[in-house]
């Protein structure tokens, strides 16, 4: 019985320790190494200069999980993303550009995945303050 | 097993048990109340509570509703005021059970759609219509038990927009709203899935804007400029002076502290819950008790500049127009 409790306790403590270290809240990485480009959103369509042979359509690039989550939050089937960058030391935060059916201009956005919140650049200093969270090492809200 | 390993195991078991118990009993509680009104409503009310879920969808998007209410509602003499609740983005009432049960313990019936996109307020109004139907049904526990002359709204994050929109689009059926962490308009997606400026400036009723000082990215107290409402102060200032209004920020509270149970637990940081729901239980409940149950003492706590709200230790950024 005691042995069972010990094993369970060890597993719980080990999981807690692993979770604590696995969650990268403020990992001290080199200052400008902070971003991982997921993908450029709109690859230009490949032109077909000679219509003799039908070129194979480029395979659609699979969306990353973060892009899928962002698009799902927008509830707009025509929404597009590009230049999506995930913060390396806080992968719940992503930044990039988006456009929607009702706002067809690409505008910068900030995504807080753990809160499912998406901010759009409105040209104000307030958005600039929000966008600061995209930089590695900034406090995570 | 050696004596040493047995000792280590005993220590680990003890530590694990302690960690499980600590949040509820031994840790200091943040944002403790300091005055009589806050202290009164910070505590749970006298009613034991019951939670039910609608058997069928209760809103136009096919979501069910959860209802939190005093367990002895059938035997009470008076009809009870109703609060319609609006969830934050991607959330259900399951994320707010401590807060919603707290309200029910004070004699409110609380209906909460399980809609996870409540910003427009339409599903919140659907939940109100559902309760009207329940109140008229002899087979319902709410038959002739709801006081529809006293209906308020409350909501969190996107749901704060949803609660306010529900009030402003209710044709006077909803008379007061408490918003928790109402996001800047630059967080609205799509842009009209939020509290729009014309809706607010043409509105009526009363409103209490509640945010936290650690939520400066989403629901900050002030903003740099621009025409959008990107701060709690901007929302407050845009609210017509003909409405009763108040605003305050709970010190150290994060975006999701309202989801505390009542604390945040060891993994609370994963959902931006830092201090828990504790500090939110006093004055927001007092506001609803004033507006919906006629507690004048609770109302006096919000009197501009001199009410208890303005001297409470846990709050900052306070302003009101309550005479």
C-alpha cells in the first residue's frame, strides 16, 4: 500500500517538475533569436507560361495548429493569414498579418492562444504596446 | 525497501498531500475585503445552491443553458431577480462556477448559455427568453419564481461585451450590467463582435466596469489616444452621464482571475489566472444586490468619491457618478 502511494507521489512530483521546466516562460535565449516563422501565408500562384502540359497544382501547405486556432477564432471562412510568427519562449503567443472578408487589407495581429484573444492593428500606440508581447522575453499576460 | 527510501517516499506523499490542500486552507487570500459592504458580499450568501442544465438548446445557436439558483426556490415567498451571464471567448459556464454559485447563494437566479462566442449578446437574450418560458411552465422549478422587473447581465471578456450588448438591445428588460475585463475594441474579432461605441453612447441602464491591474494588455485602465475605446476609462467616459456608472480595477488581478475556484491552483498560470476570484466577489455582488434587490446600503458604497468602494484596499482606478 505504502509502495503504491510512493509510486503515485513520485509520478505526481515528477510530472509537476517536468511541467514546470517544460513550460518556457522566460527562457534566456539570445536576444534576437526569438521568433520562428511558421510559414508565409500566401504563396504566389505558380504561373503556367506554356499550356502544353498542365502543371501539377502546388500541394496546399498544411496549416499549423496555431494558424488553425487563429482562423477558428475569427469565424470567417475567407480569412487569410501570412507571416505568422510564434514566440519561441512563449508558444501560446503568435503574431503576423491577417485579412478578412470584411476587412480585406492585411493588418498586423497579436494572438494570445491561452486566452483565445486576437488583437488587430488599429494604428494606435495602444496596439504597439500590445505588439510588444511578440518579442521574446516580454512578460506573458 | 530501505529505511532511507521509505523516508523519502513518506516525505513525497506528505508534500503531495500538502500541495493539494494548500490553495484552499493555508495560503493567504489576495484582495481581502476591508469594509462592511465588501466584507458582507465577499462571503457566500445564506442560500444553498443548485445547478441544472436545460434539456434542450436554449439559444438560437443550439447551446444548452446552465441555471444556478437557491435550492429552496420553490418554498421562497418572493420572486427572485435574474442575472444573465455571458462567457468569455471559448469558455462555458464551467469556467465560472465559483462566481455563478456565489451569486445564486445571494438569492439570484443565474442563467448562462453555454455559447462560447457571446460578444453580440444575442444568445444572452435567448437565455433570457428561455427563462421567461421556464417561468411560465408549471412543470418548471422556476414557475412563477422569477422577478422579470429586476434582470441584470454580467459577463467576462468577450462576454463582457455580450452582457452589455444584451442590456442595450433588450428594450429595457435588462437594467444593469457588470463587465469583467471588457477588452479594448482592438481585440474585437470580427470588429462588431464587441461593444460598439454607438451602442454604448445611445444606451440606457446602469453599468459597473470591473477589470484588473494585471490585465493591462487586454483591458487596461487608460490608453494613449485614438478614437477607439481601448481602455476601461474610455468606456466609462463614453457611457452617457444619464446612466449610473462606476469603474474600478482589482489590484493584481489578471484576465482570468474571475475563473478561480476560488483560487487558481498550481496550474493557474496556464490560463492566466493569478489571484483567483476572491476580490471579485464583494463589490460586483454588492452592485447587483443594489440594482436588482434594492440594497441601498450596498448602493451607497459606490457613492462618488466617498463610498466604501473608494477606500477599499483591493481596488484602484475608481470612479463613479453615483450621487
